[in-house]
């Protein structure tokens, strides 16, 4: 048996036991062999040089920008081509399938494009200009799906596709990311049954203890790869394995399922990378790297949004810097998916053991004063704890004690926060509303009665373009500064996602990282002032890799600095960003 096949077989034994492993394994192998005959080029693709400093991922819904009389995916493609074609390498289209709730995350059919958005031709057209990232929402499925409707109607195929639990079962140890009940009653052809629903009564969890479910999901993932997905986001994957008497989160079986998926792609589509979305404490989150070669190629860097926000709110980057100094990569095949904002809120669980209770409460209080909301989860003892902040990231950085009328200042502060994400080692993921300077969409929350809607605005194309054309608008200022920074970042090899990174503690008011290219010949010293006051800094350049240079230049503004004499003296303005490279 070839090495990868043996690895896959070992995973199946671990998940389902020796007695069942062989027939399950053979069913999977049959599928993989057929896939390779249908898509031979994918199996021959190379995972090497998968990403570089040129890779920037835009996160967007398919209907984020809309134009009357045109399918949103076509509108999106035209809009992106006009404004960002040379600055973004990859487009992550959030779930674009038919759905029944949760803005797409309650999928009805994984094989269809929501006809309200467009069709597969539109997805393929986007893939001609950008690399594609797709969502595998496979912890749960819509109650309106064929699978669940079959379950309700007594179809034997779907009898064990879902976790049916006795009503009085003690589930107190189960980790809850929501305040809703974990079990939802449904009337079936054989009576009332209580089904596991981690996120909502419309999102029923799949039962991975049934190997048929895993094989169905494998088929779906291969289908995505066949339709151009170079990156696949495993949504809420940490919850997929249920075992009564445990927390049902981050289990060994869950990790083996992720490793199974990784092994399968290594076998038949090695260029396709998996990204785990696990909104859990940082230590548990990075465990999804596995040994660096056997699990996720990227993990969402979930602690980054809250820690960056905390730094700007208190005007001190010490905690952020200390945490960032621990961000080691386990291999040259794995890296971080760095982001600050997304379609969801700002998670608080990832910083549970990094920020103390008082610091977290201060972030919560400030969020509420700035017009945001807080979502809660249920605890084992029946109490509730804050789970995430629901607020636009630009607004979350505001000062609740002031009415801020200087939009140039607001834009600079926001861009300073984004610069931290861009400077860190990894692949940046930029949410559509961040790139285009959006703010809280309170009207949306009123319409849907869901807190997360505050950062999911659908914008008429005409309105968006009008604001982008107005040089005095916040959108224009944020977008123009952001795009310029992206273009400069992608031009320099020091920002390679596997290049070296050292966090420097030059001043607690600054976040400072020294980035180096993979071959160690190019360097960038990145400094961000997280305060509203100037910082005077003196740097001993003898400890820097620029020591042999006579001068260095700020990549962002072209300012030249002589370093022939020690030390280098800088005055860093409020929320200024400086990227120093050798001349």
C-alpha cells in the first residue's frame, strides 16, 4: 500500500475501528480513483510555491454589491475588476449555495449555486481572474435540505445522518457557542425526535459517526476542488464529532477527520489547501496545524482581531506583541490566515487566556457605547458568557467619548490597525467592508433582528461608486490607503508567508515586527503607532539586518533615512505606519 493510502487507512481505523475500516476505506479509494481519471491535471498539480507575498484574500458575500437587473455575482466580478484586480489574488465567496437562514450558512444544496446570485458559470468566470476560496459548511445542514427532509420522512438512507438524542440526556459538559438549546424537537414519520443543533433550530448537525456522512462530505469537497477551489474553508469544523460525556469540541476524532481530508487532497488535488475555522482559545486553535504537514495548511488567527482592538483601545501593544512573539510555524507547509474582520463578529473565546476578565469587559463596554452588540453563549452551570462582539471593525476602534468629525484621522487609525495584520507572517484575509470603509449597518440589525447583520450590509453599486469617487468621503480615504498598502506589500519578498518574523519590543506604544524573505536577503522593519500621540524612538541599527546599508527607505511614503551614524531617530506620528527596507 502506498504511503498516503496507508495514512488514509490509519485515519479510518482510528475514526471507525478496525472492523469497519476496510470497506469504508475501499469506498473512499474508489471515489478517489474515479476523481483522478476525471481530473488528472488536479492530481498532478504541485503544492510547492502555493502562496507568496503576492497572495491577498478578499472575503465577500456573493451579493455584497448589487445592481438592478443583474445577477449579483456578475456585478461583483465587474466591480472587482474595476477596483481591485491588481491588488487581490484570491476571492473567498462566502456560502453561495441555496440556503434557508444565517445568510448562507444553513445550506440546502451543496451542489448548486443560489439562483438569486447566479450560477456555476459566474463562479468559473471569477476563477479566471482570481484564485477561489469556497466554504465547506459541513458541520450542519439546513432543515430544508433533501437529507434532512429524507430523515423526517423515514427514508432509511438518511436515518443515521443526524444525531438523535434522548430528551433527558445529560449534555451539561457539551461546549455551547450559542445561547439556544442544543437539542431541537422535530416531528418525524416515526414520532417526535430530538436532534442535535449546535447553532440554530434550522441548522442540524451531521452525524460523522456514520461513515456514509463522511463519504458524502468527501464527495462535496472533491466537487468544490473540481470547480476551482484552491482554498477550502472548513466552517465550524471543531464541532463535528459528538461524544456524550465530553465537551464535543476539539476531539481527537475531529482532528483525524481534518487529517483525512488533508490526506485525500494530498492524493488527488495537492494544490487545494484547507483552512480550519475554529473559534476557540488560541492554543486549541493552532492545534489544527497538526504536525505542520498532516492537517490544515492554514488556520484562522482568531486571537488577532480582539488583541489588535485591545491595543488600539488602551494605546499599548505590549500584550499583542507578547502573544505575536509566540506565533511560530510548525513547518514550511503551514501558515496563519490573518484577519481582523469577517462576516461574523469579533470572537472573545480566542483571547480567554490572554486577556484578563477586566480587559475583556472593557472591550465589551466600549463596543456597546459605540453602537455595537454582544452575543452570548451558555455555560455548563447555566450561566452565560460573552462569545463575540458584533460591530464593524472601523467603528470598534472609535473613541466613545468623542464625536469624531475628522474622517482623515478615522481612516488613518483604521489603516494602522490593518497594517498589523498585513505585517504579520501569514496570508491576509480582508473583509469586503473593511477594504471599502464601511461602518455599522444598524438598519440591517433592525430588519433581521440578528446582531451579526451589523457587518453584512448589501450595498447598491451606484451608492458605493458614488462614495468611492468622492475624495472627501471616508470610503475613498480608507480604500485608497488600503489599496496602496496592499500593492506595496505584494511587491516585497520580506512579506512572504513563510519568511522569518521577529517581534521587537522597542516601545510599548508601538507594534513592531521584523520580516525577512525566505532566503534571508530582504528585510522589512514594520512599526505601527497604536496611540493618538507621537512617539519618539531611537533604534540601535547595529542589531538590525540593515547594518551594512548606508540608508533605508520607508516603503510606504518614500522617505529616506541615513543610518551611517547610530542610532536611527524617528518620530512616529499618531497611528502612523512605517515599513523600513534597505535602499
